[in-house]
C-alpha cells in the first residue's frame, strides 16, 4: 500500500512541477500508464508500473521510473490535438480488425498492411510524446538524463519490436505474393 501511495504522490508532484493538472485514474489494465486523449486523463496500473521497472535490463530507481513515465504521458497530453485528429482512422482500423479472424490479420496482405499503418501511427505518437517529455524534463529538471534515456529506450523498444515483427511478416507475404506472380 505504501508503494502505491508513493507512486501516486510521484505522479501528482510531477504534474504540479510542470504545471499540468490531469485527472489520474487507477485501473487494472496491465498497461503501466496511459493517456486517454478522448476523456483527457492518465490511467495508472500501479502493479504493472512497478513491475515494468523491474523488467528493465538495468532498472532505474522506482521514483525516477514513475516520474519519467508521467512526463511521457504528459507528453501525449501536449499532443492531444494530433491524437484527436487521428481518431477517425483509428476507429476505421479498429472496426476492420474486429471484422476479421485473428489469423487473417497476419495472413492477408491488406490486413497486415493496415496493422503496419497502425504501428507506424503509434510509433509517431510515442516518439512525439517522448520529445515533449524531454522538453518538460529540460525545463523542469525532474529526472536525471541517463535514467530518462534508459526508460525512454526501454519503452520505445516495446513498440518497435512489435512493429518490426509484423513488418517482417508483411515483407515475407509480399515476397511470396510477388513470387507467385512471377
């Protein structure tokens, strides 16, 4: 319970220090922290936030980890307009994914192309949020730079590894399709 209270205090203190007040909602989602751009709140799964730090090859102090993740989510909030602009396409992709059986998403080149597009959109939003977080950290000196970079690298790698795997499958399907044509 003490750790949970500390985590919430670190998040609130980070928001106060950068002058951003966004509602914090506790959720069991298995996602450490997330920014809900539609309803403008930060979701927190305390258990997952703590365990994600422990999964890093070289963990940083938990307080630093939480403050860095908070800066990142605030970075998403700074990009809210672009996130809102992406909503129609995000909804289209979600509807298309629901229409298809899971295996088809990875065996149909058009479906996989759509997944690649979704990954690319997500990576751009993640990179933008990290750039915004970097700006906040430079202005307000919340966490040490080497720790910030470690958390950023670890976090981005989760998105990039999924993208690279799907891109590999896509390129393989494309090569097989071109082989059949030839």
